[in-house]
């Protein structure tokens, strides 16, 4: 039987994160070197390594018997808990009626893009999830490249908005930011909000990494600055290391009653509601408790330690530039200073750079610039610093909190040896490149993933 796939779907590209997955799996099965069995230094995957907070796990087990469908916007207990959570942590006064729960923020962002009219403004570099959705929905969109500081320039935003004919525009703001790890401060948000008010731009503010902000009090939600035009998305995935639970929420702007009804129609049509036991488990995750508060505090501090180490270790490789993360578990490394060396080895695109780093003898997985909505020839890469055993490291941190800067370095060396060795490997790769062009490795050819 030959099945015919709808043309609209045929035209969609595989999202970059799945392409990467496929690539790494293929690498494992086809690499002939014994060393390949060790795996690779994993700087590619954006997943928190910690266990789901035990309180949440217990709540999931206790609610396994809840087999009834939940209300479309979410169970009242959860919407209430999320409302209180936002007041407690982010100082936001959000009535539960403004909160809709969905199966992950990725889906909710997709649903928002479905119902909101207007051209999308996508600042770059960007998380690899947005662009396939925008393309799938066939929305008009424009990139807004970051300035040298890797942030949105309000002046550039205004210039772009003035060129767009739509009466409504949609800015996707991701704060704190994947892949740079940077945080927008209150003043920067105010400047962006000023342009948005003036130019009729609404904002989808993806704040999934808010809870990871190292100096937590510095985080400010855009909805406090631009409450009438901001849709905030957040969820369990990063703060509670529970991406697999698939639970996110959106906070609607004030006075958006009609829009909420339209949104409800979409959710009811597409997925009815999030799994009921998962929603009950999420209540435990969002309710204010010492256990969860300690969990946020410890995980945030460990992300900070790893980020600090990664930043400093990469900066010791001559020529590499990188963002200094304020949050998340990523930074953006810029290898463009090696452009000539790379070209001599026939590495002409960021995809080729990722492929060359993953093969023997380097075994290092990164996310190349083209997956971050940068030019194909921009040799930037996202470096995720999460390749360690989260449960063990969490416990070790509690047992022996590093204080001085030398203790902090020691902690990373003892607890995340793959991060330490992986960064050394990146250094070795660029050193080797300088010495002589890399041989066009056989395995490399056999491993090539189609770039389309
Ligand atoms: C910036 C950003 N937004 C959204 C998501 C997806 O989150 P969720 O698991 O809630 O769909 C991710 C996951 O990597 C992300 O990095």
C-alpha cells in the first residue's frame, strides 16, 4: 500500500532538534571506531538533567486513578496554583481565569500563532522550535537579527515594524534567552514595550527559563511592563526538569476575554485538555512549598556553576567569543575567528562544523548556527552545559556546597568531567585545524545527514 502524504506536510522540514537526534543516532550505529562506543560530549541537548522534584512524582502516582477528561483550560486547582506561583515568584497579579494550561509551551505557542493575526517578528538567534511552526502555519514573518550584544535593538524593531503593512504584528520575545543565556533587564524591556505600544506589536513572551535566572531577583516578566499586549508562556519543562510531562501554560493579557474564547475553541478542537493526572502532579509543582523552593534554588545554583565554568573554559581557547549567561543552561559560542582555518578544511557551513566535531576523534555534539536561525555560514553554536548526572550532582552539592572560586572549579571538575573534557576537545579541534587541514574523514562522509 502506498500512502500519499498531504503536500502541505511534505513541504515542512523536520525540526532541527529532531534532525540532530537522528544524526547522533546514526553516528552511533555507523561509527567504526571502538572509541565511538563511549558516546559523545553532549553540548547539544536542551534538557535539564535533574530528577523531577519528588513531590511532583508522588502527586502523579497518587492521581493515577483520575481518568476523567479535564476542563479545556485546565483544572481549577492548577490554574489557582499557577496564579499564586506567579504572584510569589514573579510578582505578577494574574487571576486564574487568565491562565490556560496546555501540553507544553511549544504547543501553546503554536496555538497562539494559529489564532493571532499578523506578521511574526522573530529575533535571531532563536530557539530552534519557532521557525518550523511559523512555516507550518504559513505566516508572514521577518527576522530581526540581534546586535553585537546579542539582544534585540528597539531601534531596529521600530524600523522593521514601520516597513510592515499589517495592522497587528507579533514579536516573539524569549527571555531569558535560548541560545545565548542572556536576560533582558527592566529598562531594556521598557524600551521594547515602548516600540510595541507605538507600533501595535503584541508579544508572545516565552519565559520558560525564568526560574533558572541565576540572580533570581533580576528576572522581570514582560507582562508587568506591557500587561495589555503580552502573552506569557511558561511551564514545568525547564524549572522542574519535566519536559516529558508536557505541561505548559499561557497567561493572557488583561481584557482579552473574547480572545480566550477563541483560544478555547482551538484547544477543544485539537487536544481537549492536558492529561488529568499530569495536571494534578503540576499542582504540587506550582504550589508554594519549601521543598520546591529549595529545588529551584539548588538547581539554579548548579546551572550557574556549570555556566560559569563553561564560559571561562571556552574563553581560554584563543579566538572564541561567547555570551556570558545570566540564566538557562546555554551560551552562544562564536567560532567565526576560525573561518579561514575552517575553510581550508572544507568546512564551509555551520552544519559542516557540527558534523566535523561529532566524528572521531572529537566526539563532541553542539547545535550549529543554522539550527539557531543564523546564516548557514555563521560559525556560531549553542553550547548546553548539562552533560552530567543530575541526581548525583544535586546530592553532592547539598553535601558540600562550593564557596570560593577555586572550590567552584573543583566542583565542576569532580562532578561534570564530560563538560570539562568536552571543552578541551573543542579546543583541540581548533588547534588541529590551525596545524593542518583536517582530512576529509571517511566516516564523516558516510554520516552526512541531508541538510534539507
Ligand atoms: C525557548 C524555549 N521555548 C519553549 C521550549 C519548549 O518547552 P515545552 O517543553 O514547554 O514545550 C523550549 C524547549 O527547549 C525552549 O528552549
